[in-house]
């Protein structure tokens, strides 16, 4: 029997067809066909038993893993956590201050959460150190009047899902402003660039 | 921001939670674990009829997902992916079980053992059996356990978990049309089996 063969009753009707119509009154054929009547009764019984099993399994306390399972999963996740690369915030004779990309992401997500209609998704943060930037490269941003200081600057690439119905350009401008304010306040380094990609609309 | 804690606006969509977990965000991953551990457990339990083994499947599946998350191309595919991982782990375990049984058991005993197996997993010894269960539910779980594993997985994924034909097809490496056929045969067999159960 081929894999996609649907079982048929003695009268030639397919099981699928009976299954799809058990909630409707029997057809003229079904009213007089013994095969169909038997199949209908059995499949109706199965449908009801399936519904009951689904419901009872859902609420059955015996059908849950112990809390230790979740703890073990999270234990592994914590042990293998990916915090991304480290970014040097400050280097001086008395010590250095570094921050992980993950911590920066949290800061950025916290800022993004203040903007209604935006769910932050993946986020990449890089640093462009002042020394590493060839002279003249910052010319474009310098003329726009933002982040003109010569210190290191962060480059944020943030992907987001937006609520349907929001005005995307205006909302993303608010988001950019929120992030651009939060970073210097939190880590003392400005975001030179905040690239935002709206990759999806949520709840559609 | 309300009372939802740092960096977590109220109810982000699942795609956004998956994306954050891909970036290594533990709180987002924990959210996914909480969402999926019970569903995966119910699937694994009905596949394996063993509480401890079902727990192992949940743990392995979600741990594997943490490691594989960064490679997941489409955040909306997370649900299907995690069900696929769990289903295949169950099928692997059942294959190992039957290979083990064949190595340890004389072929002439197989029939008796198969029958005893059906009885052993019947409703009475089922730890998930509940007092208010109907005879139909007892019959259903007993007959379900007599189906071949892939067919059982197909029925469970569709009827207990509402997964799509396309997704089940990818999991079981068959076409959506074949899923439809497998499902129809499973329903037929269960309905027949239940009628002989009482």
C-alpha cells in the first residue's frame, strides 16, 4: 500500500471523508449504509475520546516534568552562555573596564522597551576606537552634528519587530534617540551609528 | 515600562523572544523553556510511556536547542524545529529499545511479549491514568500504544498538538499528502481497536 493511501470502507467511501463530516447529519447514503454508520459511530467516539484525552493530559499533574529538569536545562545554558565579544570601555594605568556585548544588548533592549510598538530582536554591537578610525572617515557624521567627539564610538545594529499600524519612520527615530541617550548614560560611550532593521510585524 | 522588569516589555511576540535567545539572552531562553517543556513532555510521554525517559527527552531537546539556536534561520520556525528535535529523539529511543529487545529476546517469544507489552502499558498501569477517565480514553491510550512509532508520532503531533501537515511531514520525512494518509490510517486503526477494547 502506498504511503498516501487512505483506507476505504466496504462501500468505497474514504475514512477521511467520514472523519471530516462526523459533525454533520448523515447523507442519504450514510443513513442506509452499514459500513458508513459503523465508521461514523466509531470515529465520533474517537473524536470525543481524543478531545477528552487532550484536555485531561493538559491539566494532568502527572504529565509534567519535575522542576529539576528546567533547572538542569538552565544550568547548561548558563554554563555555556554566549556573551559575545568584550568591548574595552576604559584603559588606564590603574586598570581597564570592559563590557560584554551581551551587557550592552541588555542596555539597548531596556531602552527599546520604552518605545511602544517595538520588540527588539537580534542585536550586534561593535566599537570603533578613535585611534583606529582613519582621519576623515567620520566626516559624514561630523557634519550632521551628532557624535562629533573624537573618542571611541559604538555601532549598534538592531533588528526589531514592529506593531502593525505604527508609523515606522517616526517610531524608529524615537527608538534611535532612546538608544543614543541610553548608551552614553550607561557606559560613557556614545552610539555613533544605530542601524535599525524592521524585520517583521508582530501579531499579524 | 510598567512592572515588567528591565528590558522586557509586556508579552513580546515569540519571534522576538527566540531572536533574543539566539543572541544568548538567558531570560528569553528561560521563557522558551517554560513555554515548551510541558508540551514536549506530553508528546514524549505519550510516545514512550515512561516518565523518566520523557523527562530526558525534554532535557536533551531543550539543551540541544540552546546550542543550535544561533543557527536557526527563521525565528518563526522555532516551534516546528523543537517539536522535530523531540519527535526524532523519541523515535531514536524507540528504535534503540526495539533493537535491544531483539538482541535479548528469542524470536519465538516476540508475540507473547508484544501482547504483554500492550497490557503493560494499558490504562491501569499508566501513571497518567486519572480516576475520572472514560472507558474511551482508556481504550484510546491502550490502542495508541500498539501503533508503529512513526504513525503514533504523526497522530500525536496532529491530534494532541495541532501541528501542521507540512511540519509533520518535515519531521517524519514524508510528504504532506503522506501525512494525511498516515493520519487517516492511524484514526482508522485506533477507532477499530477501541471498538474491540471494551
